[in-house]
C-alpha cells in the first residue's frame, strides 16, 4: 500500500463544546468509550440467540428475527438519534433433505443454494469426471466426454461468468448431465455455496469437501466405475426480512457517513465472528458517537441477507433516490473483525491492483496510520466484492473496510458451526473497534474537506441501477490473488 502523508497531522480534530451542549467528537475520547466487556456482551447475547434458535442467525429463520429484535432493543431509545427498520424481499432457501452415495458409501454433501431439487426418488447414474480448471467453464470442452444422463464430478474453479460454482454447473447441465457434484478447492469443510439465483440452466447440484473430491477423482482416473445416487429436496421461496438503521439527528444532512455490518449468519453456525463481531462493533460505536457533536450526519446500518448475496445492502442502495445518493459522502464496512490479521481494504490498488472510487485511498490511509501508530502490522485486503461495500462501490462512493481474513489460517471457523462465542479474540475486536472510532472521528469532522463528493442526476442513478446491481464491479479472475481462498462473506459463488 502506498504511504500518503500521515493523516494524523493532516487532519487535526477540533476540541471544545458544541452549541447543543454536546462535546465535539475527538478520536481520543471516542476510543476511550470503547470497552472490551461491552463489545463482548453483545457477542454473548448473539451467541445465546443462535443457541436458542437452531444454532444459527440466518436470514429467513427465527435466529435472525431475534437478532433484529436484540439490535432494535439496543438502539431504538437512544436520545439524539432516529432508528428505523427497512423491510425487503429476498429468496430464501432451505435444504430439507439431502443424500449422496457413491457405490453405496455415504458422503457429506452441501446442497448448493438455489439448486433444483431432484425427483423424490433421487437421481442414479454413473459418476464421471468433467473438464478441470478453466476448461470446465465452457460447454465446448465437454464435446469428447460422455456425460449424458450421468453425474459429473468437477473441481471448483473460477469461470469468466457464473463464478466458481454456477459457472461449473451450467456447462455440465448443457451437455446432458443429470446432476453435478463440485468438490472444493480449499481444505475447509464445506458449509456454504450459492448458484446466485434459480435458473432453468441448472441441474441438481451438490458441493463436497476437497479431500473427498480428490480421492474420488483418483479412483475414477485409476479406472474404477462408481455408481452415484444423489437426492436433494430444497425449498426456494421469497421471504420478507429487514435492515436496521440508526442515524444521528445532528450533523450536515447533505454529508452523511454510513457505517455498516451484516447481522445475519450462515445457516451452518452462529456467526459470532462472521459477522456478530461487526454488529457488536457498530452497537458500541454508535452509542459512543451519539454522545458527541459531529459535522456530518452519521448513519449506522445492520444489513440483512448478506450471506445470500449482499441482498440487504443492494436493496437499500438500489432504492435510494438520486438526491439521497448525493447526500452520502462515504461508506465504512465491518465484516469479520475479531479473528485473524489486521486487514485494511487495498482501495488504492497498490497491492492487488483493483482501485476503488476516489477518496477511498484517504480512508485506507486513516486505517493504516492508526494501526501503524499502535505498532501493528497491516495486511492489504483484496477487494473481492464479497461484502456490503460492493453496494456502495456501485454508487461510486468512496469506501473503506477492515477485515481479519476468511482463510483457514485466519479463522478456521469461518462459516462453520464452531463460530461461537469461543471463536473471537477480544483484544483483536477491541483494537479494530478503536480503529473504527478513530476513522469516524476524523471523517465526521473533516470528511467534507478531504473526500470528493460524487453528485449524480436521476437519469444517471437509474442507469447505475440497471448496470451495477446485475453484475459485479470486479471480475472473478481477480478473486484468486494474494492467496485468498474464499470470495468473502456472502459471495461463496
């Protein structure tokens, strides 16, 4: 990452008392308000919610509704602020039953989100290998393979369209396969994966662990004939869920800093690091910020259905009027902030190449300066579009994020049942919460001076909605850089 002039000296904070009786915000005061025990108390509460509701806090299920109630109970009566909820629709899926047997041996399999169900009696057929790597992205490479009416086993790999999962299913289905089994490209236990949306182009598809897939591949290459049986019954239906918001009544309404974290977990576990940690950070930070006078308005957002494809933040951004878009100055994202390295979004592109909207590099430098001042090593985090900053990138807004990593080396419980209250590191969470406090103290004071303002008209806003919310800003070829083994929360696609 490029080192710019140190923002700590460039952006002095203004001391003193404001006209409304609140003291002006300062980094030192705000950081002092962030306490580890308070942060962890929210994680304890979210962990208990998951335990009482089937082991998760996933969209469309009781654990998420209880999580919304918890956040609402914490924020709805805060003085000097306005709280509200936003209903939105999202496609819900739930695998009611699933089974994979190979030569009568049972194998663990995850039902890919939005996969078609099999007939009630399941699908039986010979297991055959599909083309490996990028060859598996193109139907033309199935020309010399006999897959009609058979079950195709294929590796997870990046495709130019359709990502790493849907991009593997479509060519096999178009070539006549009756079902597709994809094996993972990392050692982590498979607990998530989506085809992004239902499609008539798909056949029933499952996702298995890497070790199982490689072993089956070796058996097939050795000439063994393997008979497959695959059964899956998956509900796919639209359900209504909610985003939750809290906004300061003080501050310039034409300059709004938005901070967000997703509140939902995957169905596989409680999601205490992913992303109870970001939700807890926002709860404590919001209570602290609202004690002070800020020049900008500050808006906090707890997003729903992020794990289903960033649905909550996309719905919010795609339904903003042009005048509301123009009031947003910048967005800060907090997704997984309690287990792993101290990652800062590489928004200037100096490490990984992808460049975020102008002004994002300023936010990046604020974070770098803070961690450096604490004697901590910063890891440049690749922009994968795998979290809610993507929705604001689509609006061409400056953004920044901190993240502690999704690879097994950072968090072996990522998207797992073990992402419980025992997973987070309280010290890491506290450091990141204070880094966030420092950032919002600077941006809510000097943001209008140091960040460029993107202003659009209604016609441009409508054009953005059509283009930006149907495709990703970043190509899938960029996801494999820097050893990143997951696309990120919400984008196991």
